[in-house]
C-alpha cells in the first residue's frame, strides 16, 4: 500500500501518514497517532512495527496475523491524555474487520505510555 489513502482514515495518504512511522523514519507524537499507526500496521500486515511499538512487559514473543482478516475501518471514540507532553494516555477505539463474509468490530480502551520518549502500547483496559 504505497499509494492511496491511509488505512487509519486520517484523510492523508499512507506515505504521508502512517508509512513513515512503519518505516522508522518518524515516531508517533501522541498516543492517538500511535494507535492509528498500529491499526494501519494490522491493515498492511506489518508485524515488525506492531511488536516494536508494544511495551516490553506485555509484548508477545511473536505475532501471527490472519491473512484472511481485512481491517476496513477505524473510529477513534475518545482519548484521555496522551498528548505530546503527557507520560501516559488512553485511546478508546472501534476497529471493523471482515473475515470472509463475516464483519465484526473490535472495541477497546488501550493504554499507552512513553518509554525512552517514545509512545508504546501497553494493553487493553477494562471497558466502562
């Protein structure tokens, strides 16, 4: 997906949005930007980026993505903190995927922290 709209639905192209983060040419400035880039990594199958942006205490040893699963829409529902000057943040999102003729949503409140200045994903929080 070198050209075209970014999977995170930012309105920018992949090369201007999540592509530079995936390639390591940029880092996420906010927890929401990291959330969007991680969603896009799922959409394009970039397991290296997903593992690299996962907190070391919760990161799995490996990650096998299902090639039959297609991520089709991301909605950011709420953010709490996670700005450029914050040490922690929470992003609530709904991600829609298709698998064959079945469509479903993943709804999560994700916790993010800064590690050595970079945002990383820690894991899901309980839903309210």
